[in-house]
């Protein structure tokens, strides 16, 4: 069960999923579904800082397997056994 989170800032908001993400997990994270003007896809986001989101995901059994920066964006890839 791979999962990617990304944040444009170190304090949030944090994007946590797309339109195909697990609705129960998105609800647990307190995520809101939105469509940004000009995008042809939907995304889930939370106003929490990434560290808060990562702590919540860890409590569900997810573990960070990699992290990188892409411009001003930070991306974490997680895995759940």
C-alpha cells in the first residue's frame, strides 16, 4: 500500500491523496477534497504540517521509505505492510 504526501511549505497545507485515495484514510487524516483551478484532477489536503500528518500515518502502520525535495515542494513516500 504505497502512499505519497507532499507539501509546498514546511508548515502546511499538506496534500495527502488524489481522487482514488482510500476515503476512510482521508477521513482519519481530516482531509478535504478539492479541485484547483486549471487542474483536471482532484486532490485531498489537510492544513496540518507534514510532521503532524506523518505522525498520524505512522499510527496507522505507514513508514517513510524515502523523501526528496522538488523545487519548493517536499515529497514523502510511505509504505504499509
